[in-house]
C-alpha cells in the first residue's frame, strides 16, 4: 500500500468512517464471477497446487480482479511450499491422515491445555556476523580518490548450525553446534536432554 492510500484511509478514519468494505457503485458489473467459473477454478487449483495466478487467468480467460474475488470466495490462500513436507512416502502420508482425527478429538476434549503440550523443533543456519547489504556498504567517493580494494566475503565461514525448539508461548531452547560439527545421534540426544531439563 502506498503512502497516499494510507493517508486517504487515515482521513476516512478520522472522520469517523470505520467501514472497510467498498461501497456499491454504478458501472459495468463483473460477469466473470460465476458458479461455473468458480467450479473450474477449484478444479484447476486441486489439479495443480503450484499453478500461478497468471496461468489461472489464462485458463479461465478472466481478469485478475475477478480471479481474486473468486479465490477469496473459495477461501484459498498461497503458502510457501518450502514449509510443506514433500519428501514423505505414501505410508507417512497415510499415517498422518490416521493420526489427525485423534489429535482433533483430543483438542476438543482438553481445549487449549492440549496446545500447551506441543513442542516443535527445527534446524537453521546462523551467521556469526550480520551480513551487510550493498546499500549499507555504499559510501561517497570523489572522482580523484583512489579505489579501495574489495574483499570477497564468504558467508559460509561464519555459519553455525542452530537447533531451535519452541511452543505456543515462544522459544524454549536454542542449541548451537560447534563449527564443523554435524547432527549425529549422540549430539541430538544431548540436545533433547537439554530440552527435557
């Protein structure tokens, strides 16, 4: 959202208008939002979860705003596929499908106290230093000044592996591995012992 739009919303809110819905206006009605197009859109998304908005507009022969309206009606949203487990076997997927109803039932019985028992863990790379952007490293220089020698930075030299565990309240444990060390069973057991403590 640009600055002028934010300014316009501030003026509207200061006048007491807190309605964020568009007012009905005269003009050409949207003819692309039809039950048939919604059904085709649903089929296209279910057939290919990574289909782009441009491909959907081309396949349905409709504009972007009409597509946005139908996507909102169907309650779809984009998620980063890096967070979706793609390397699961069919057996793993079936096991997850079987476990999921049990977890839902347990949540219905116990309520929010059930969520207090869930702890999630993940590994990530951390830098010893804060990498400087190109914009931050720029400086003024006169045309007659001598050129400074640029040194190539190797981010991998300053990286360490970090294991993070968190629950719904926040981070519980940060465990940094020593440089050059990998996660083997003994090291992971030590981390889980720290987590239990």
